[in-house]
C-alpha cells in the first residue's frame, strides 16, 4: 500500500473523477422471483456494487472492497457482491442513477456529487464550518439527519446508509502566502461545491479541474491553488513538490461522510437479518475508514513536514472570519433557493446548538 506511485495514483484519480465516458452497458434487473416471500432464509442474492472510485483506489476504493467482503462473510455467502470501480460498469458519476434504476443494487459514493439532482444532497457529506465527523454522526443517527437523508433519496428509490468517512480535510495548497483576504483576489483555485462559492465571494475564482489535471495545472500556473483531500492523498498527488504553502484548516470540509446507496426495491426483498448485516457492515466502515484516514494523514503530514520545503500554515483569523461570513451567505442562498435544503440546514443548526452544551465541555477535556 505504501508503494503507490504518484503516476498510478493520478491515473486512478482521473477515472475516479469522471475521466471515462463508458456508457451504461448492463441492462436490467436481477432475477428476483417475487413469488418467493422475502422471509425465505435459504435464498441467496447476487448483487452489483458500483462506485465513484476506481478499483482499489487508496482507502476509498479499498473501503468499498472491504464493505462488500464483510457483507459476504457476515451473511455466510447469502449476499454475493461484485464490486465495480468507476467506469467499469457505469461512469463514476452515474453511480446514483445506476442504483436508482436497479442496474446495480449498491453504490459507494459521496452525496455531494448529486447536488445537480437534489441541491440538499451535498449537505450530508459536509457543511463548511460545520460539525466534525463525530458530531455529524450524532446528528445523522440520533438527531434526525438520517431520516431527512432517506426522505430525500426515497424519491429516487434509494435507501441510504452512511458508509465511510474521509475525516476532516485540509484547506489547500497555495503558491502565495495568504496573509489577508485580499490575497485571494484574482486567485484561481480548484475547489468544488460550496467551498468554491466561498472563495468566489472572496474575489477568487473557483475552477473545476479533473483529478488527473490538477498537478499539471498547478505546476504550469493554470491554477494558483488547489484543495484535494488530506495529507495522505495529497502526498500521493505530489503537490508538495510544486506548491509552497499547505494551509489548514479546511473551511469547506470539516468531515467527509460517504454513503452506501441501496436500491430500495432490492433492499426490501432482503430478509431482516440480511438487512441488518448490510447496515452493520456499513456502520463498521464508518469507524475503520475514519481511523485509517486519520492514521495515514498523520504519517504523511509528517513526511510532508520533514521531507519537503513546504510551509504548513494556518489561515489567519481574519481570513477564516471572512470565509465564515461567506459560508453563511452561501448556505443562506442555498436555503432560500431550495426548501429541502432549508429543512436540512434547520435540523442541522438546531442539533449543533443543542449538542454544544455537552461537546463544548467534552472536547476541552482532550485539547
Ligand atoms: Ca476535498
């Protein structure tokens, strides 16, 4: 796992971010005989899982593999899953439709990819200046978040189960020191989603580069800055060789909740014990992937610190303050334009306020 070369990684990143254009080749439905009641415990299921990552993509694709294997083992082979990386069965960004239409029964992905279908979907991955992973799970599992997420996806015949997490990310790579918010004016930065809206409000322009082109674009000055994931994946991309500054914290992605999309019709056909197995295998990935990300990020942040000339810096307070103001504006605009986004943000905001009574004290025990 440690010998992954930057070149291979970039090749994988290209496909994971939609570099291929293979069409949906597979047709149709599984051979499910609806006359057999779902409680028939002897029945076995052969399922497909499509993903937005390339096969075995570090941590993310590896996590999807692990999830499929765990479901198969826990069900004693009663659910068999064929995992397809992005582009193998359908293009990465058709993962959602493939599951919705039953081309695949499962999909492993991140909900912010589906903002074009339902703007509120992006709020379930991460919210700028929002809660960290632990608190986000508290909201999802005990604060009504998951119910809202399922309400949204049920319109697409999809059941959602949280499955995996990138942990908090980094602010990004810059070739210029960011001493005040005016240093962002005119800057071209690769940053998607609401993060892009934030830096646009600061006078920079948000650029969308496919994963395969970020390195070259940054090297040639086509872009001046980029964010990606965290130290481990960023190191594999090689940004430490061409950028001067590595800024934290991530104002856009304080967590990175990943999702297991399940075709609702297929899920309802499972007997209860198999439903629980799917849910618990996904739940276990939330912990194991988060742990893996944090461990690898620590190791690779140390490498970047010790083996490159990159300066690792915190955004100054007034820059963070401006980002926060712009994030609030961007979220308000989203809420104004889309009633379901407002509903999600209201639930999230109230939960965050309520839980702070405890976490403000509990978190301090460890800092
Ligand atoms: Ca990112």
